[in-house]
DNA sequence: TACTTTCTAGAATAGGATTCTAAATGCCAA
DNA sequence: TTGGCATTTAGAATCCTATTCTAGAAAGTA
């Protein structure tokens, strides 16, 4: 690996890490670019060189998080053996990623709206479409085989993910005593009752 | 009603309305206080007099929306005749309020995180505790009578509301073809399957 | 080594939130 | 009705911070 790239990547990574710490502590709008510089050792110019602007830093963090999570989810769901296994994979990989990266997850939930109003909105929407399509492909065969109820597609995500999503958000906000990991089975079961055919 | 108060209230109302329009169009951070002034006819001083700062305006809008929605929900749930009726009331009043006030609802979802990092966080959290408690009181008798499954309390909200909540968010973001009103029964049924005892 | 591209620094600029002072308005008591 | 007090409004001045800009350092290339 060439030295320049590696130094450059290090800087990028340091900036992202410092930014996540700052966003976590102060929130997106209250963290200043200066804080990010102090936390990362980078200069203002460097931050702008790599990310364009403050929202650019947030966007990179956001995108990268979604990708990382989705890749894990996809791998797991693909490996599942039956319909219920796919559902379980979706829910459990969500629980795992968010509990392993609570700050990152909290950040993503917090800024989703801001992202969708930023310049990057289009790009993010496109990437999201891809992921939705991939999900559709994961479910389709099981729907055809009658193991999952036939429903308007846009209902699957809410019915399957809605409860965990809501619970995880509450947990990340500190409004919940027990961690999501303790209710895996409850959420899988609820999802299965909602969309499974049995 | 004294004239002064009424003029003052009018101004408050005008500012809030203009602010919601601006927030809807540009997002919280991109709307300037000047936009709010132009949209409402109020001066900078007036806005600051009534709301303290820009986030203060957003906070008022946020609080007022939650209250309005909760009052409707509570009235409806109280009037319900059985356990399933309570569940249905929770879900349907949520659907109704959000579809009747889409901009307001979209705003509330978008800024929840910002609110929780503002000065008003404590106050908002306290108000929320009240509402959660009221919900608990609504469900408790039916749990005791065995019509609703006994579960850790913090699971009810996700299991009951999670799916609609997720769907409504998607709909408000334009990611959904059909309105939530068309799936009332689906969501009530899913909630009932998740927590009902039958 | 000379030349090009990428990256970093940090000072200068610009935009907008917030503060501040003065004035207008409304209320109340005499 | 008037004078005094509290509330509300105006808008200019201030301050903070995102962003831009220019110069120079570092790395890559031939």
C-alpha cells in the first residue's frame, strides 16, 4: 500500500472518529468544525479537503455505518436456511450491529432527517433503493413458496423490523432497562407472527 | 379575553406557523431566523422575546404537537371497550393524527434527537414520562384480566406501535405508495397478535 | 532532480444567531 | 384622562463559526 494513501486514509479515519465522538457528545449542529480539528489533530483545511464541509463528514459516517451494517445483515440472511431463519437473521443482525456500535447507531438515527435534506440526499436514496431491492430478493422466494404471507411489499419492513427498531431506539436513548439482546426471541417471534405463514 | 394577550397569542401562533412552514421546506438547521420573521411578519426581537432562540421555536412546536396528539389518543383509548379496542385506539389515533398533520408529524420525527440535546431536554423527558405512565394505566387492567400478555412494560410500545410508526415514517418520507390509513387493520392485527392473549 | 498532484495550514471572509437598547403598546390605579 | 409599570416590538450591533482562499509541504512520477 502506497504511503501517501495510507497517511491520507489515516487522516480520514481520525477525522471520522473525532467527529463521531463530538457528534455523540454535542449533537450534529452543536459540534463545531474546530472541535473536530482538535479531536483529530487535523486542520480546518484538511477537513474540508477530505469531506467538503461539516455535513460531508456526517454523511460519510452515515453512509459507512449503513453499509457496514447492511453487509453483515446480508451475509447472515443469505446463509439462513428457511423463511423463519431469514426473518431471524434480519432482526438479529440489527440487534448485533446496534449494540456493538451504539454511538454510531445513535448518530445514524439522529441525523437521518438531516441527511435527507443535504446535497447527498439523492445518492443516499439511491443506495437505499439498492438495499431495499436486495431485501426484496431475500424475501421473494419464501413468499412464492408460501412460507411468508403475501403482502404489499412496503409492509414487510415495518412488520418485521418495526418493533426492534422502536425498541433499539428507546434503548439507545436510555429509556429502557434491558438491552435489546435480551429480547431477541420476542422480536423474532413477533415478526414471524406478523408475516409468517404457519 | 384581554386584548394584549390575544395580540400576543396571535403573534406566537403566527411565528409557530411560519416556522413550521420554513422547517418543512428547509429543515431545522437551514432555516434562518430571518425566514421565520419574513414568514410571520414578526421582528427578530419579537421572536426572541417569545421563544428565547431558534430552538425554542422548534421546541414549542414539538411539545405542542405531542400534546395535541396524546390528548386525542388518550380520549380515544379511554373510550375503548375492551383490550383489543385499546390497542386499536392507540394505533388508529396515531394514524389519524399523522395523516391529518403530515408536516407537523414529519417535523416532530425529524427533530426528536435535536430536542433531546437542547436545554429543554429535561422538561420534555418529564412530560414524556407522564405520557408513558398514562399508557401504562391504560394497559394495566387488561393485563391483569389476562386479555393482554404479561410482558416487561418497555416491550409494549415497540410491539404495539413499532410497525405503524415505521410505516408512517416511511410514508412521510415519500417512500411508500399507499397511505397508512389503508392498512389500519393490518397494523391493529399485527399488534394484537404480538401482545393479545387469545 | 524537476515537475505534478495531493494534502495541510491557518488567516481572511461571510453569513446568520443572538444580544442589546430604545421605543411602542397595553394595562391599571388614581 | 393621565401617569407609571409591564409587556412587546424593532432593528442595529455583536459575536461566533462555517466556509473559502492562498501558500506551502509532502508524496508520487519520470
